[in-house]
C-alpha cells in the first residue's frame, strides 16, 4: 500500500512540474523553471524512497534531493525579489 501512495505522490509532483514548465514556456519567467526543477527533484526523491523502501528518510542520502529542491525554490524566490528591487 505504501508503494501505491508513493507512486501517487510521485505522479502528483510530475504533474506539478508539468504545469510549472507550461507556465515557463508562456512567460519565460525563471521562477517557473526553478519550480519545475524543484518538483522534478521532489518526484525523483519520492520515487527513490518508494523503489528502495527507505524507512528512515532523514538519515538516508535520498533526503538530499528534497533539501536541494527547497534550496532551488528559496534561491529562485530570492532572485525574483532581488531582481525586482534592483530593476
């Protein structure tokens, strides 16, 4: 049952990445491509957790992908806000 939910969450992350990529293609805003990359990292993280049956995720190396995704989002938000102030 856990594998099913892991797959469903992975699919949700991929759908979100697809939407953000669609918005990026329309607007060419770097924030959307950063969110696309972040959600692809989240999907990869969740898929690896489901495939390898990681029970203690914070103690595994797979967790680094999720942290990296949040770092990408944070960097994109900071970039967007700093670019708006200087421009």
